[in-house]
């Protein structure tokens, strides 16, 4: 096994350093006003690990907003979830937006980004209090899949491991926490992860070279890795084995990789 910190959270819980320290984020009810349009009764929670710890003495916390959890059918520009990232570790406030743009320009289906000025009102405590400039990052979910691939089908994972596609046996339960699926999975999709893990772990060099492209979109993966290296993005698949998504395409049955958390 490779040395280094294991950033996996407890079974059924989220991953990351703050999560390992017992930090959990409850969901609250709120209203969201966005460019003059109001979305009633949305779900809001804090998000992040290092950015949460670094902003603990301020109001500028990273936020995840779900428009659709309590009121079905609410969408903003076709999406149901918004990620507001506080950029407290980036003095330029540009790393996240420019890095995602570079991945997209390189042919990696990375999330779209934008900026937003965020204000909060809590009756009796804050009245339109300005929190600061945030980057908005598109959520990697079935809406993202439909936008990129023309279908909402396909499995989405957010792994945390330094031994990606290591053989953990034949029972999906042994893989579940490591791969942290973000979509409901079919038996065929779980078996695809297990089969690829067995190939990676046990195949000879000849067999691996012959069968790899059946499982992995090699061109997309090469582009994903090249940009990570060019950015020196160390808090990623390159070192701790986190901050990326994996998508199993429903037609090609190949895995594709997308970046995350690029501040």
C-alpha cells in the first residue's frame, strides 16, 4: 500500500480531512434570489474541508444549494444544484475558474464556472450582509451528463483513494465508500468497476495493454492527467487521490475523469 494520509470518511459519511475530524454539515431551508428571480424553500448546507476550516472565523463559507430537494421542478439554467466556492485559499480568486476553463479547452468534460456576489439575510441578525465574491461551479450530476453526453444515464463516482481500481473482492460493499457513487447504480455498473479493478490489479502487461481501452477512455484520461501535471495540481489524483470525478459512459462503457476543487 502507498504511504500517506487516508482521507476517506466513515462508512456512509462524506470524505475529507474535516469530515474525518467529525465535522458534518446539516441542511437548512432558505430562499434564493438570483438575478431578480426567487427560488422558494431551497436546501442549503456548508461544503468543503480545508476551505471550511480556513473560513471558520468568517461568514464567507462555501455553500451547496439544492433548488429541487424540497420543491420539485425548480431549475436555474437547466441545473438543480449550485456550488458556491469561497476561494479563501486563492488570493487571486481566479484559480478555480481558469483551471476549469483550461481542462475544458483541453477536451476534458470539466464543470462550467462563473462568478457571483453573495449576500445573506437572517432575520434579526443579518440584513443583506455581503459575504464576498464566490466562484460558482457546475455540479457533476445527471444534469451535467445530459449537457455533455446527451443522456442523463451513466454512473458518476467521486473516489477518494490512492489505490484507484485496486481489487477489493467481488462484493460491491467493499468498494462503495471508496468510490462514493453520486448516482443510483445498476448491478452492471458496479460489476464494471470490479472487473476493471481486477484487470488493473492482476493482468499481465500484455493483457493490460490489449484490454485497457475497453474500460478507459485513453484519450480523455491522457488530457485529464496532462492538465493536472501542467497545473501542478497536487491536491488531486496525483498525490492524496481525491478531488476528481469518474463517469462511466452508458454507451461506450468506458470511464472518463473530471477535475474538482481547483482553488
